[in-house]
C-alpha cells in the first residue's frame, strides 16, 4: 500500500519530500523523483537511503503510523539497508482486516490534521487496535463540527451510538415525538373521562325561555347517571339516561379528536423515520387515521362512558364514600385501586374491540 507522505503532519514536520510515495510493505519509496535534500533522509534512485537520518523524527513517524514488523512481514528495526529499518524480508500475503483498518484510519487522521493524541483515548485505542475503519474517523470529524454533537461526544454511550449512526439523535427525537404526541392526547382523554362523569352539585340558574330544545331536554340531567340526588332534588329515569347519552356524545368528540391528532402525528413521524432509515420501513405500518379515530370515539362513548359512570357514581359515591368517609387516606387508596383496575379492564376491552372492528389486525 503506497501513500503520500505529505498527508501526515508528522511526516511533513520531519521534512519528507511532498511528492514522494512510500510503500508500507516493502519499506521503500515506489516513485523515483529527482534527488533532493530532505529533513532526515536522502531520496535517491527510487529508494530512501540511511544518510542524514534523524532518529527522533523517524521514531515519531513510526509511533504515529504504528508500522509493526509482525503485521507487515518487514522489519521495524534500525538496521541499515534500502528501507527504513530493514529488519527482515517478506511483506507478502494478504494483510489482515485490522491492519487495513489501522492504516486507513491513520491516513484519515493525517488528512484531517489530527493525531492519536488529539482524539479521545478510547477512540485512539480502537484505531491502534484496528477496530475502526477510516469512515468512523471521518464521521467523528463531521460530528465534531457541531457544538451539540461535540458536547455529546464527551459521553461514551452517545459517542458509540453516534459513530455507528449519525442520525441516532434524530431517531431519538422522532420516537420521543411520537410518545409525546400520543401521551398528551391520552392525558387529555383521561382528564375528560374523569371530568365529565364526575358527580356534581348543580348551581346553574334557571334556563332561559329562548333556549333551544336540545338544551331543554338535557338541562335537568345530572352529570353522572348514578349520582346521589341531594335533598330537594330528584332525577327521573329519563334524565339519568340522558346523562349517559350527553356524556357519551361529548366523549365521542373528545376521543375522535384526540385520536385524529395522535394518529396523524404518529403516522407523520413514522413516515419521517422511514425516509431516513430503510431498515425501519418494514417494521411499522401506517395506521388508518379516520377509521381508527371514529372507532376510538365510539369506544369512549360507550365502554369508557359506562365504566367511568359506574366507578364515580356507584362504587365511589354510593359504596366507598359512605363507608370510609372519615378515613380519607384509606378511601384514596381504594379509589386508586379501583381506577387502576378500571384502566386495566378498559385496555383489555379496547384490544378485543379493536380486533373486532378490524382497526388492529391479527398477524398470522
């Protein structure tokens, strides 16, 4: 393998001729040029002689390029002859992958004006052992140009992942973006599931005469179909059914809207990741936005609505609260357990419902 010696700052400092080529394996210059006076050697007749040798500069060159006689078959000693240290013969045969990586990485460092001392110690060790090719060195140099990446490269975990994939941070942002969008919309839906069916004390004024018929129908309906009516107040059976219908309509709008936003954002970020990572293309499929959103809205209007009405109006207000009215801590703990169980049951019901409606396909 022949390389331009001018690409290495150490070689240039030592005074090598900028147009000379040096062959690692035969330890001789492969291109004859006109005889010139060099820093620590004379170039003559296509070979580098041992005249005017500078041992200090030559040792520095050897240390930076790590030319070992055991890897190349040639000698690395200081014996006289036609090469720089003609320790032994040989050099034949195919060089190992580690040797190729080491030589290419050192050349890449030289072209970038860097040495092993100017890069992190763990990366320098990997270069010395031939575990990283030149592409990794070039990627490290590109990442170092960014202030953010230069800071992240100080941490071993980020360094290893960024050197393997320079889009690693973008993929993390995409995944977090998907999670944030879906979780935010889930939080909105969960808030409304607690807000709408919660029992209330009606403090509303009398209904205006100009109010629409729909308002008149649902005006006297309770917020929870099973809530306890205060003294002086009563709810008919139709009014309690109206509470279920009214809350169901509101939850349908909430669930459909939340799913439209969440599913749309998820598909957008999935497609963005597919565009930069072909390996991800076959792992995820676009979720049907409209059908999924409508199905989720119906599920919230029926299943979630009824379950949360029962939890708030029957289990909590009619059973737990009268029993543990003066034991707030224990009451809170039991309410937490009941609502956790309700969420678990709801998850199981959603999976079955999604499969039944075809929103979630069963893979063979």
